[in-house]
C-alpha cells in the first residue's frame, strides 16, 4: 500500500508537470489579451504572422519556436501573438479596427498589411515596442541561431544604438543565448 506522503508527492509532481511543459512553449496571446496586459506591465510585443497553408511557417513553428531556450526568452521578454494574416474577424488594436479584405479566392486582415508595412510575406515576424509602435517586420524563415540574435537585439534595445551588422559581428552564441563579445 502507498503511504499518504508518497501519494501527496506524486499528486504534487503531477500538478507541476503541465506547468513545466507550458514553460517550454511560447505563451501565445490574443490581441485583446496583449492590450490588457500592456496596461499592467508594458512589454515589447513579438508577432508571428503566418497563414494556415504556409509550409515555411509550419517549419518555423517546429524548428525554431518549439525550442526551450527560445520559448523561455520570448515568454520572459515579450508578449507573443500568433497572427493568421487571413483572420476574418475584426481586430481592435491601438485605437483602430482592422477588417478582413476579400482578395481573389481568399483575403487578408488589414492589420497584417499594417504590421508588414504593406509587404505581406509568410512567415514574417514583427517586433512592436512598449508604446505599440512597430519596430520592424522581418520576413522569412528564421533558424534558432538567427532568431536568437534577432529577439535579443530587440529585447535589449540594441536596435536603438547599434546597427544590425555591427551587432551580429560582435555577438557569439553560447549555446543558450547570444552574448556580447567584450574587447
């Protein structure tokens, strides 16, 4: 027979398991959730703009966003939004309402066009500052090493003082995080 102490310990570990798993995944938020969270604690926003039919988007989900160190850093430094560019619902963001626009057999949400500065391409990652201003959209698939440098560049406000080329030349990846190389 199992003692009460062991049973309690097993129950406790069982409750922790889903939380540990959740910490290893990016905590995606809705646009409404992000705007509410911004009122409590302003953070930069990371947006993954994708479509359901995009193969490179699915590859980036599996190859980059599923990595523990990426998810942990994103969750600690950003509010993350996974945004389908073909979302048909009205989206209220930063004082405006963005609508779905029919185009051919499908269409796009006006917010996707705004965030990509008119250059819809999938996947595109977009970084938004604490005041809800677009910092920069970055189109295309990003591997773990490149995405690590990109998210660190924006989270640390390096983009305000250091050009990207110089930033990448002075950083090295330690296996879990890019760190500055000091001379």
